[in-house]
C-alpha cells in the first residue's frame, strides 16, 4: 500500500465558506503505523465534511418567519404561522388553517416537494387564508434550500424565499 505524504492529497475538492489558512498534515509523522494514520485521516475527513454537510434533519419543526422576494419580504406573525417538518420521504406541517403533507426529494442543496395533500378546513381570517395559499403554492415551487444554524431558507423558481426558524 502506497504511503500518503499529505492528508490533503486524499480530500475531495470542496469550497470553504471563507478563506482559511491550512497546513498539510504529514501523515508519515503520525506515530503508531498505518492504522493510526488511517484513523487520523478519517477523523479529519469527518470533521471537514461537517463544514458543508448541514442537511435537513428529520423531526425538526420549522416555523415560517419571513417570505417573499428579497426586496419585499414580509415578516409573519407568530399567530397561525405556517410550520414545516421533514420526515423520511415526507414533508408535513400546518399551513395556517389546514395541515398538509407531501413527498419530497433532497439531493445536495436541491429540494423538490411533490404534490401536496391538505385538509379542507374553512379559514375565517382572510390574512391567514391568503398566507396559507401563498405558502402552499410556494412549497410546490421550491428548487433548493440553505440551512444556517437555526434558519432554513427555501428558494423557489420564482425568486421567492421562505425563511423558517427552528421551533423550540
């Protein structure tokens, strides 16, 4: 088995969120033989992977905080704010008046939410009804997502965004 002189020679290419000054780790200098060097390489690789590997987690409830296009975003009141939760292969939540569910596919940063199934309760508050209609339509147009700590941002093909906060 050939010896590797630098850990960075085995790393896949990736982009860091900001410039970092990295020095190559010389695996040959790790005491303990090939097994110890392999363990160090796996440890570093798993840590490096976490820089960009923030993925949608199952069971987290996300509450809609803002929506719309960047120049005209609207902040949502907490009363009847739509929610979204991802389970294995299913997205579900509450749209304001009605609950909904749909299948979804996530690959990398791409996200496609399928046809929605929603309950058919009457919604007496017009603002809540309008938000619900916008929200459900926007969900079916989602193309990609970005997860930043306690914020989940869904981007539609219409340049709209849905910004969610992690519920406590």
